[in-house]
């Protein structure tokens, strides 16, 4: 079976993290974002994955080779030289996706973290016998998104409504599709939107079906949602692999810590914290709802809440970091300083407090 | 005026990438010294000024950027000028005087009588031949270019006190906290080879006993290794300050324009200053608009020969347009730098802004700044490959590369 992952472009919403690494390689729960998806695809038997990208730093290629070797799955890049929208990349990758077997192929959106119910999607797809299956997820505020209006029992999709002003439904497109090869015949080789042009046509012919997402779902393309996604992911990990989480007197709630990280005494870590490889967390540190990337040093008595600390950064003694602060790579906050929502670009030294949210270039 | 029979050598200190993030987002892909002002790379202005130096044997650029950042530029400019220009890389910063000392053997290769030293991020008229005449008269080991500025702004620089009659440098204080003088050090010097002895003297004195140095707490935090590094020698604090008042250093005054190019805002201002200077030094570089299908040009404008401007556009004053840029019909450009490969579509207006390489500005869009060159958000800067859609207004913003703006924004940094 084949799959395509829509990676897209420069990941500007996830800056400053994406100033150091392309978005698919930014770590989430101590694993490159894209590896979560590739592993899920491998598990259900996908043998070849196409990454649709329109920005290809060479860093990506060497990492992908490593994944290929360690996972035993073929990974190919399909490069768009002009933006092709959300459907165009599928046409571009046509020759790889259609292998003559007639099997449907998966399309995933690289920003989405979820439980990847790929097996259930395959069963759902076989049952309804239509041309395309999409995964939808229930949200509280549907008018922020594109709503999928569907028959609750059969799952048959009636239509899509972009940002509806009145309530038409509470299910939105979760960015995961299982498509029969015929779908590719509907996509021209030009910038095309799958939601605005392709799916509505298939829906009209009563061949598009939606399955409601079991389990968690999050678009982690921006820092706020990244942290919410981490919370959901760790909750799910507690149910499926609780042994991977850290426990102990210094731990509250769900906490994921890489084996190589060092944590001092009298710390209080959690809930919803992820600590990456080679981190050093000194004595008396408080961490809550945050991600600490590889190689970060958090000095004694510091307190980090609701923030993301980028690779190889330092947080000084007694420093307090909170309110969606995001440090890029190699950012150093001096002792006793305060950051309230500071967004700091890579390779910076901060010696004065950031009293209200702002960007430091 | 005695003519110098011996050879002369010029050194331009270009700095390096770790030294500042202040030039972002323009510095993401390009070394700051190569950023164009008035259509020519920043470093080219002092290099061209060196043509005034008699018997110039060699021009050296000293910095700690990667060599490959300068390879192409250096060979192109050497060919054009017919003077060898070489980039010398310091693997680690030695300070402005330490760098000179580190490469002294190379610098002394042609046995120069005088060594001209300039900072790349200084924007001025580089009156090198008049300065040389004064230097030869003084017969000291160094002559500094100095200028009188307002008392408030002087504290951002090195303040000097000079003897009004003899021109001798009596006192030097770098960025003093209290008022010392309204005269500042412009960052342009002429030295004799004895300067190397002076630098060596400081370095060896360091080894003998600790020097009491005023160090800001920032420096103390960040540069703990550097402050004990014996070969890190700064020209201003470590050489000029102790030598002042010993009849070795002299000053030459300029009344021409002088600015430091630390931020993108200042680069816009300095581009205008250099454009104005072209009227005297290189009038052929300024656009004339005398052909029948030319656009309308107002004031000082530089247009690269490969740029295309529609004849209904109105351009200037103080506009610089780089190679392969396309300016569409009815476009108005005021006080801006348009970088390579940019497309400005019909009827758009750009004022007090820098439009980054390969960007596209849509029809009837307005990209503008208040025109405050020193404020944090006083002009608009579009990084590389930014798209501003039709009819969108962008005011006083800094936009990082590869963004598309489809809604109007103001006074923001857009990541």
C-alpha cells in the first residue's frame, strides 16, 4: 500500500522553531513530527510513502534516509516547484501512488497528530464501497474551520461548508483520507484544493464517506496547539503505553522524559511535560505544560510554564518562563529573568526581562 | 604636501555573523557587508574610496564570516578595480586590533608606509587623500577621522578630545556613561607600521598583570572566556585610550555626513546618503529618465541596468532598485530599496521600506513605513520571497522570509 503526506512549505507558523529545522523534523514528544505518521503507516502495512514538499532543505534528505533504513519503508520526496494547493501534489505523485494493484492509498496532513486509526479507516472504506473516505473530528467551535455535513448513520457526505455562519454541523475535516486510485483522474496538474474542488464533486456523486475520529486529534502547526496536542498525546500514551511515562514523587500527571536527560532533586515536573535527550534539569526546577527540546539546560530554581524551549537553549537560575514563551535554538535567558510570552529567534542572549508578549529578533 | 613614495595598504574590518542579530531579517541569507546600499554592496563603498589612496598595493577585508561568503565578491571586485582585494578570515574574533595584529605579516608584505583601516559598517565620504595629507604632516603613528555631533548622540560612540591647535588626540573614551565630548571617533584610521608594536605591547602587558577593565554585566556573562583571552585586543579601548595624550595619535576632522549602519532602518538612510553623494562622485550611476520610454524619476535614484521599469511608474526620491527587478505600470516608489528579482505590480506604492529578494507586491498594495530609521518598527522590511497580495496595506512591519500577507497589518513583526 502507498501513502502521501502533505508536508507543504516553510512552516512559518511554527517559527522560530522552523528557522532551525524543516517542520517535519521538528520534534514532538521526542520524535520528529513526521516520524509519528510514518510509523503509523508502516504499522498497517504501507510500503512506500511520498512526501509532498515545496521546500527541500538538504537536512530533510539525510534524515529521511535514516528513517528508511531503521523502519524498512521506502520514502520518496515529491517536490512542487510552484505551490500546488492541497490536491495538486497528489497529481504530481500519481505514478508512485498508482501501482496497478487497485489498492486505495492514504493521504495524511503532516501537521496533524492523532491516534491514526488507519486500520479502522480501511475497514470503513471497504464497508461503504465508495470512492473516498475522509476522517472527521468533532469540535466545539466549528465555524473556525471547514465543516463536513454528513449523514450520521451511513457517514455519507452531503457537502462541505467553509467557516459556516450558522450551525450546520460540528464535524470538521481531520486531514486524513483514504482514496481509491480513480480519485487521481479527477485532479488536474495545477494548483487545486481538495476540499473546494475535488471532494465536493465526489460528494455530489454520493461516493464520499466520512468516519468520525475515535481518539484525539490536533493540528500542531503553531505553538499553542503544539502544547495542547502534547497534552492529548500524553493522555493517550497513559492508556496505551503507561510504562513510557515517568512516575515518582517529583512527577505530576503525564510526563515524558528521554532516557538521557538528567533531572535534579526537589524538582516538580508535570503535568503535560516532555523533556528531550541530553537535557539537564537542575535542582528545584518547576516544569508544567511545556516542551524542553534536546540539549537544553534549565538551571536551579527556575520555573517554566506553558512554553516551548528550543534545542540547546539555557534557562538561568530562578528564571521564570511562562505564557506561551517560545525559544528558538540556542537561546539563553540570564539568571533571575522573566519571560512573559517572549518569542525569541535563534542564537540570542536575553539579559532583560520580557514583561509582555513580544518577538525578539 | 609630501607624497608617499612607499606602498600603502588598506584594511576593512567586516565583522562576522555571530556578532549581531540586529540586521535580521536581511542577514538570514546574506552577509551584512554585502547588503546593497545605493546599488552597491556596503563594503564596496569604502573599497571604492580606497582608489583615492596613492600607490595602493592591496586591500584586505578582515572578518570572521565563512570564506565562501566572500569568494565571488572579492574576485569580481579585484578584476573591476585592478587592485588585489583579499578576504582574510579570523577563526575566532581577536577584537578589532587583535585582527590587525594577527595578520600583520600579510599586511606588511609590501612594506607599506601607511596602513588605512576602516570599519565596514561606517557610512561616510571617506576623505582618505586629505586625511593622508594631514597624517603625513603630523608624523604620528596614527590619525583618526573625527566628527562633531550632538551631545546626546555622542555617547553611543567613542568620544574623543583633541588639541585644537596641534590636532593631537588627547583623550579617548568608548561609549562613556557621562558626557566627555561632542567629538566622536568615526572608525576610519591611518596608521604607520608602529601600530603593531603598540598592539604587541598591550598584549604582553596583559600577560604580566591583570588589567582593570570596565566591563558591562552583559559582557561579563557572555564573554567570560574572551575577557581573559590575551590576544583579544580592541582598537578603541585597548590601543587608542592608553596612547592618547602621548603625542602619538592625531585627529582629522570631517564635516561630511557620517552614520553607522547597524540596523536595516539605518541601511535605508545610508543608501540615501550615498545616492546623494553620487551626484558628485558618480553622476552616471543616477537614473536620468531622458529616453522617451523612461519612467519618471524624482531626486536621487539608482536603477540596475537589468531592472525593468514601466514608463508610467514614478520613482524617487531616494530609491535604489537592484538587478532583474520589475516595476509595473503606475507604481510609485519613494525612499526604498528594491532588492533583486522583486516584482511590484500595477499601481502599488512602496515608501520607506526595504523589499527583499524575489518578493512580489500585488496590485494597489501599499508597503510603507513612517520613515523613522532608528525606531524598532519605523520602516517596513519584507524578507526574501514575501508576497503581499492585491490591495493589502503593510505599515511599519518586519516580515520574515516566505510569508504571504493577505490581510493588512501594521506595527508588527510577522514570523
